[in-house]
C-alpha cells in the first residue's frame, strides 16, 4: 500500500511574497520537501489546488481586510497544524505602521477613489485571529529554519529554532560589537537570532527583523 503523503498548503495574506520565495530559494532542500509532501496549495510554485484538510499550512502576511479576517478562520479549520512565517504574519509587518494613524488619511491620500477601498483600521498578526501552532520570524525568514520547521511538524517533534539573541550570532562570527565600538544603535540584544548577524557584519546596527 502506498504511503499517504502529508498535504502542505502555503497561504498568502497582505505581504510582499518574500517569505514564500524563501521556500522556493531552498533549491536542493525544496526537492526533498516536494518528495516528502503533497503540495496542495502553493500559488508561487504550482497552479493546481487540492481540497483540504491539510496536514500543515504555512501562512504569510497580516490580516488587513474583512475578507482576510474571514478567510483565515476557514484555513485554520482545514489545517491540522498552522505555522505563520515572516514578520507580517507574526507581528503585523511594515503595513502595521498604519496602526498608529487614521487609515482613512492614508487611503484618501493614495487612492483617487478611496470609497472603493475596503480595509480594517489595523494590520494585525495571524495569532490575533486564530490559534497558531508555531511562529517562524524574519523579514524574510531564514530558508534553513523553514525547512527545519516543516521537517519537525511532519515528524511530530518540536522545531529546533534558536531562541537566543543576535548578539550570540555576533560572538559566534567574531564580530566587533557595533554598540560598544562605534556607539551605533543596535536592536541585536533584544532581537531573536536567525539572520546570521547580517547587519552587524556590515557594520550596521540590527534592525530587529526577526522580532523580540
């Protein structure tokens, strides 16, 4: 009897698609993922769509419209496990900057007919609306961490993703601290690791892409 392949679905909400592209950027690792799962929904990689239920759903993007607020509940009901990927899905993303202003001011400035724009007052992360089994942070996410998370859920174990700060990554790479040496503002001490200390390696302060 043929072994049933778990169904993997990738969903997009308000975002730039960068985190989905991180999965496509896995190259050799992606081939292994494709062999281990049945890709049921992934518009960036395949045109075909299979009906749920899904063993694992990866969700990119924040909730910014009434339609999205309804749609995420349908996806949650159809998914055994739901993992949010990227800063938009885990924290609201760049578009959440609008949360500190009146959104009507933005729509009236940007769009010639703002009455056709249907949007919520705030951009909110997925876990504000449904239960999330795991959050994978980053902007964009680390492709190796993504493969690890997929493997962990398909094999019934906890993902092995670092919980320490970017400062430890700087130490591991032998980088000079930009705060101590140059007085450069840096979010490294309060930001989760995952980028490999990318900005400090270029003598820039950490921007906090991977969240607190």
